[in-house]
């Protein structure tokens, strides 16, 4: 399952790179044809990049939520949950040894 998620995310990155290259190519072509100015092309590319970054962040948050939901449904313990439980057990063991010392 984790491998599938990794492959899906890498595919998304690959698509983003191809899309960025294509967008730059189209904008350069539009500048060469005189349809837009160089400044307009720069502004458009910056806007597209910023929107892409925002969408990427949204996708990361959604992927994280999905992944955590899958872990929860699969009853898999996270590292944080494990560490919290370990701390609680160690604290209880400490209390037990104080109340019932063992000379062994």
C-alpha cells in the first residue's frame, strides 16, 4: 500500500514537471507571436507556479489525512502513539517498583 502511494505521488511530480515545461513553451511561443509581452508571460508563469505550489500543499495535506485514515482503519500504531504508550508503561512500572520493591 505504501509503495502504491509513493508511486502515485512520484507520478504526480512527473506530471507537474512536464506540465511546467509545456506551459513555459506555450508562453514563449505566445511572446514570439506577439500575443503577449515578455512581462505578461513572466507574470503568468509566476501566477501558475504560485497556484501550483498552493495546490501541491493542499494535495500533501489531503494525502497525509488519507494516509493517517488508512493507518487508523488498519489498526496500525504510529510512532508517536507507540512512544506515548511506552512512556506510560515505564511510568507505571516505576510506580509498581516503588510500592512493591524487589530485592532480587
